[in-house]
C-alpha cells in the first residue's frame, strides 16, 4: 500500500492555482515549475463531490456551465512528469450519506480514470454528526470504495480531535476499511509549540480508533473571518517557525509525509516561499527501514497463532516499508529460468496455493526491493481475482502476498 509522501499541498479549485501563475485553460507550466521550487512529493486535488464531478473546465468564461472534464488529466500529467504523486480527493457529505454505494463508485472511477496514485475521502460536516443513519452510511461507503479501489490506496481526511471534539463521527466505520487517516491539524490562532501539541494530541486520539498509518494535514491558509483574528484584530497567519516545527515533528514521528491546506491560500498570503524553504532547512525525510522476508513470515505466523488462541481479537501487524514507489512502470511478466509455468502465490513460502500470475501477465513494478534484488514488489491481480501487492522472488518461482 502506498501513502502520500513528503511535503504536499491541497488544491480545492485547480483554476485558482493556475491563476497564481498567470495561466488558464490547460496550461500547467507554472504548476510544474512550482512543484520543483516547493519540493513537493505529492498534491491532493478535488475531483468529485458526493454524486457529482468536480474541477470541470469552462471553454469560455461567458459560458456559465462547465463542459469539459480535461483539467484534471492535464494536472495529473504535469505532476507525474515532475515525479510528484497525484491524489484525488472527494467530498463525502450529505449526498454520500443518501447514496453511499453510488457515491463511492463514482469517486473511485474518477481517481482510476485519471491515473491517480490514490483517493482521499474528505468527510466532515454536521451530516456526519447528527444523522441517525451516519454509521451505516459510513460503513457502506467505505466498504464499497475499497472493494472498487482494489490495489489503489484510499485514505480519510477529517477531524483532528476525534474523541474529545467529534465523538459522534463514525470514525471506526470508515477506518475498518480505509487504509490511512489524515487528521486536519489546523491550529488556528496558535503558534509554535502549540502546533506540535495539537499534532500529538490528534495522533493519540486517532490511535484509540485505529492502528493504521497517519498522514497529517497542516495549515498554510487563513480566512477573512472574525474567528481567524487575534484579540487585537490582526489576522492569524502561519509563520516560518510554525511550519518548520510542524515539518520537523512529522519527520521525527516517522510519518510518510503531510499535506498543507491549501495551495491557493498559501499563494495569496505569501506562504509559498516559507514552504519552499522547508526541505533545505530540515534535510530529506528519513527512509523507512525495510524489514526482511523472514521478519514478514514470522509476523504472519505470530498473527495466525494469536488469532487461533484469541478469536475475534485484532492483532497488529509488523510494520512494513510504505515508502512511495520509485516508479510505476508496467511490464509484461515473462517467466524465465527452468520454472516454465505460472508463478504460484502463497500466503507464506511453502504455504497453501492461493493463485498465480500467468505468463505475459501485466503487473506494475513498485520499485521496491528486499535483500538486495532477491525480492521485487509488484502490484497486480492473481488468477483467482485477488488484487494487491506481492513479493516475487529473483528466480520467479515464489510469490508472497504482502
């Protein structure tokens, strides 16, 4: 499973970010230059809301209806050309509660059709606090979105203090199915150490809900509203110290990355130069230490034993390297050597046969390796229909499910 990596920025409306660089229509040169200057690892942009498409393009400003759905493909292509991950986010509010399965299928379809690296469901608002059907709707949406997504990772972006401030939000129903959570750590009217305090408080509360990865959201915005003004009337804005402390804390806590809301506001309030300086100021993010195949097998065996001894109890898995793939190159899987047939997939080496990759099966090389080049991690679908990530041995005789 992949996670958003490095520094990231949210985009609500693509056109407003283009306008920061004097561009419109399908022009993306300014954004391409900016992602290099900012040192971004990923960008999250809105592509759907409930039962509708988002970020469509009007061919002419005088035409009130957006007709073209070509803006997101242009953005995704520009980001990928710069080696930056492209994540689509979907608004999940009242319409998704009314028709969760239909909403979920639309959101996945859009993320996949544009070649995105993953999908993030943005669920918040009074609907998720008050409606009596919110728990069943969250369960239905999350289970459907993951069934449809297959190998594509899906995260949840929502409230930071899930226990003390939003205890009625159906967090467990979402996280039973989704892959990671993005708590919105926006310390409005706060500075310095309070940013770290809120980051850690948020993580502690979410750890009461799930042990799945956390990829926090941070603040690079303000609003012209009274609640964003200090008692003396001055407008609250994140400072270089705030962003630097937040950046360093995310790295020190081992998060794969973080995403700042939002690109347009950061440009409007002159925060982009501060964001651009973070990578050089703090150095590169540490690379997670990969575990060996033997450790993975040991972890799986321990979990099976514990589950047999304690049925119904969830046993945490040994963490694995979830760094971003270094490539998304597709290749045709041609067997070599003396094996001569399809590769058998086993839950552990020597375990029960679960499926296979046939000859000339097209899979995606994630770029990850273990024990030198003895094992290669790929994404694909087995002959039995199971999709996911699998380690292929160097001799192409063994395939182990992650």
